């Protein structure tokens, strides 16, 4: 049983730690309507944001970010106006650090 607990804990860890930001991004959901996201943390693999629109886990978003342009993401969870997404393709580290510097300036 201890082995299973350790395995679950390892499986739930993120691929990378998230960096805290505060950035308003434009996104387009499954209905192609523009939405505003308040990105609160980000990594090369995904982000967490606040959004007034209602989405479901599994929905796909197109999120416009500075430096990297449009990223396609799958919503992994939604809870109380917050959502977590994984990017379809991870952002390469050089672009990610440039993106992060831009997000932190604003």
C-alpha cells in the first residue's frame, strides 16, 4: 500500500514548477468566441488562469501569448472560475524565458 501511495504522489507532480505572473491574455474556446484569461502562473508545459467563461475538462483553447504567439491547450481541470491547462506542445526554454520576462514586465 505504501508503494501505491508513493506512485500516486509521483504521478501527480508537474513536469515543471510554475512561475507566478499576472497577465491578461486573449483566448478562443471551443465555440470560437474570444475570452479573457487572467494568467496567474505558467510553465513551459501549461498554465493556470482565472476566467469568467464556463469550460469543461477536455475543452481545447487557443491562447494568445506574447513572444510565442498562439498556443493550443487542453483544459485539465476547472474549479470556481479557475482552470488549469496543458499546452499541446511545450514552449522551448529560450522562448519561455523571453515570454516570462515579458509577462513579468507588464
